[in-house]
């Protein structure tokens, strides 16, 4: 599955009532997700090896939780106190 389609599917999943978080409504857009992915994660967060999902999840988890980029840390802190990492993390995208 290509990145654009995966991001679109994630946004559909995220906007379902059981997953939706009102405080993230202006944050979770296709352009923002793709920009974060490209700028901070070398376009790897939305690259999935469908033949090895477990490895892909592990790779994404490491990217999201082990990033040491001051600009990402500042963005993550200033945008709804950690919303970017939460959106990409265990309870949302990685799940």
C-alpha cells in the first residue's frame, strides 16, 4: 500500500467515533502527517512491508519513540502537549 493511501486510511480510522479525539481535530490532516513523516522520519513511518507487518510495526515504534530531534521535540511539546507523538504512537497509528 502506498503512503498516501495508508495516511488516508489512518485518518478514516482516526475519525471513527471510538477513536476520535476532539483536541486533535486540527492536527490530524494528510498534509501534516506526510510533512512530519518526511521531515522527521525520513519518510519511513508510512512505509509498510505488508509481508512482514510485525517488523514494520517495530520499525515505526522505534522511529516514533526513539527520535532525538530537538525540532521534533519542540513541535511535539508545543502542539497540544505531545499530540504529534500520541497520534503516531501506540494508541493510534501503531495500534
